[in-house]
């Protein structure tokens, strides 16, 4: 199981990547959305997105990267955007600019060729 190591409050924490449902930009930091506690890390979202991409994280918004294994439901919206529901009930908006990344959510799409943009 891949893990992420980062400094927090004078210690180095190790978390399983599987326990992180999303990473959100918060100014000059990113917030690792980890249950039960989110963690702030001094890193840019672009840098985190690149580092996490090989581990199944996709960019869905200019300020959000999600763990594809945490996504449970995709809801198309009339605007051409999508809403993702992840484990734990949190929802994230997928902007039109990033909706092509939704193809990576599953290895197999059934019943429609054009499910996600």
C-alpha cells in the first residue's frame, strides 16, 4: 500500500494514500482530505497532482484532485459539468476543462460510449 510522508506539527506523518479521498488547494498550502482529520501541507496543488497521478489521483478542478478509488457516484449537471460523490459523502464539482479526466475513473464503461464527455 503506497504511503505519503509529510511534516506536520514538528513530526513526519505517514498516511496510506488509500485513506485520502481528495486534495484541495488552500492558498499556498494543500489540504489532504483524510478521515477523520484533514492535514495542511505546504505544497502547490500542481506539484501534488503530478506526484499523486501515478497513484490514481486525477485533477477535476483547478483547486481539487481526487482519489479515483474514493469516487462512488458521478452526476452529470445541465451545465456540462459533473458532480462527484466520494466515500464519506463529500461532493466535488468537475469543471468542463477537467471532465476528460473522468475516463480514468473506471477501466470499463458499460451501456454508453459517451458517459463522460
